[in-house]
């Protein structure tokens, strides 16, 4: 039986058709039609790429990428999807594999380096153009320079190295080198020789574990570092006051860094003065800074430079003059200073009154001060105070003064006020004598009583009081 071909034209795109065939003989005059053949589905040609979206989750040393796509418009039986992972090397670190699925989602595992994933739809009519999903390099924020690499060491079978040459600030590799354990020493030396000085490379160490690629190390690699070739861009004084100033600048272009920027060095100095400049280090990610505690009405020069591990680059310089101090502020300060003293005095008086009412003064015992010292001799301890006896006489009247004397003739005489003398007889003299004795006894008795009262207490040795018992 000869095979016959039938071409059907003017069919609609993106549309599947069901085909059935029947025939009848053209030899017999009265031939009949045969039954219809089983239906054959003719799929439409896949001209559109699958619409794929992806979700990436970081899992320790690897990344999980989940791909989802819409069901193809010509979804009929026999439609499959093929997922391929494309890296710079077919064996870095795991062998390349193709994954087929009939579902509209799939999960793959990739390393931290940049990866391209392709999704292709296939049916009996053919396959669609590939849909490419680019998974960028894992977050490289705050990456440090490599302290050590495996470039000169022997690698294990399931370990490989990757070097991305980065020509701009974005982590898009311009050129990629990969090194596996099968690379010879000559090839390694050639790769190292081809690397440029002052150029940043993104260094990866990959290994394959249970068929999943893992990234063990990720850092920035420089074959050789240098100082920045340009100063920070657009360095300006945004604003300033009498004691502060706001600075702003743009980062140094990546092509002029020539190394890893560790920090910015900002120096401030007063112009036309012998004072040393004051310098501070600012974070490499900063683009603005505020100067504080400046002197009013003073001119300052400010310099800013980028610093790498190789040293300090060119300096950007700006100058400004701080505003003079406001007179209003001076008067306020002076007024506060004057008002402080009366206020402190009033508060002191109030506190003293409150203290005297709440806490009345407590009387203190009067203790005489004395000094303890050794006596010069032992006799000083036994020394006593001397008390002299006193004799008190009754005053004599003003009209006359009695004088007792013995004349040669044994006669007492009375001396008058005018100085004349009067003689008296013996009887008169005896009576006067007896009166005088009586008067003396009375006077001695009174004197003894006074002396007793005066000498009742005698102070001895500064500590002991004795009562005088004997009469004087």
C-alpha cells in the first residue's frame, strides 16, 4: 500500500486540531466509504517562550530556586518542559543535568555565583524557544578581601574555583575563570598571569555535596592593590552655623578605586593658626558628615580623601567661615548669669529657715580645750595653790581716829580733828580699852564668817574641790 501525503493549509496558529481519515475505492463503480479512522490530535507549533518566574531562598551554602510558569496556550497531551542549569563550567562543581517535568513548576539548587536557568517547552510538533532565568550573584554586601585562596594549592575532585572580573560597581562579570582539580599548574599560572593589577575579582570556592552545588567561600580578590587615583567627587559644604557645618560628597568611581576602600579620612584645621589639624575616619559607605563644636566666626579648611589598604589617595579641599555668635544669645547668657546669684541667695535663705524649723539646733556640751603634755618635773603634779589669809577691819568714823599708843607718862590721849590732843584719866582709858576689845571680837567674828564663805571651796590641781574646815 502506497503512503500518501496530505497537506492542509490555512490553519490557525496556536490551535490544535483533531484529524480523522476515511476512504473509498475509486475502482468500483458503487464503492462505499470506510469508517473514520481513530482521531489524531495535531498540536500547534510552540512559537512562544514559556513565561517563567522564580523565587530564590538562601540555605546556608546553597540557594534554592523555585521556578513556576504558565501552562502553554497549546496545552495538549504530550507537552513537557525541560529545565537546564547553565554555569561557566559544565563540571563546576557538579555535572550538568537536564530535568524534565510535565508540571508547571520545578525546584533546583544552585551555588552563590551567577547562574542561568533555561526552560523549554516540547510537544510532538517541536519545541519552543528557551526562556532564560538569570539568577544573579548572591548578596555581596560588606564583602571583605580574601585573606587566603586555593589558587596555588591542589584541589579535590569535587572542588572548583571561580574568578569574576568586575569592571564596574555592579557584580556583573566581564570575564570568568574557573579552575578545577584537573587543571594543570601551567594553566593555573597562565590564569594568574592574565589577571590585572588594581582590578577587583569576585572569588568563589565551590564544592559538590549530594549532587547539590555549595559555595564554601566568597570574597573580593585583588592581585595587587593601589591608592585611589581620584578624590571623592562633589565635595561641598551644604550648610553651616556658628558652631557646626554639614558636609556632603559622592563616592569615588569604581574604576578609580584601585583597591578595596576601607574608609574616608576627614581632616579639619583652623586657617592662619598654628593649631594642628584634627582628623577622623568615616565609614567607606558614608556620603555625608556633620562637624560640631566649632568656634564662632572662624575660618576652617576641610580635606577629604579615600583610603585603601595601599594608602591614602588624592584630597578634596573646601573652606568656610562659621557665623559669628548671636548677640541675643550673649545677652541671654549674661542675664541668666546675673539672675543666678539672687536666686541662689534666696534659695539659701529659704533652705536655712526650713532647716531651722524642721531640724532645730542641738546644744553642744562646752568642753574646754586642753593640751596633753608631759610635766617638766614630778614636783609640778604635787604643787598646790596657795591661799593667803585675809584680815578685814571695820572702817573708823570720819570724826575721829583712835590711836593707841603708849606715852612716856602712861596716859592715853585723844587727838582731835584739828590736831589738838586732850588728856584723859586712867578710868576713862580703861573703859575705852574694854570697849575696844569688845568691838574687836565682834569684828573678828564677822571677818571669820566672811572668810569662811569665801574659802569654802578651794580649787586644787585644776580638777578637785576641797572644803576648808579649819578656821582662819
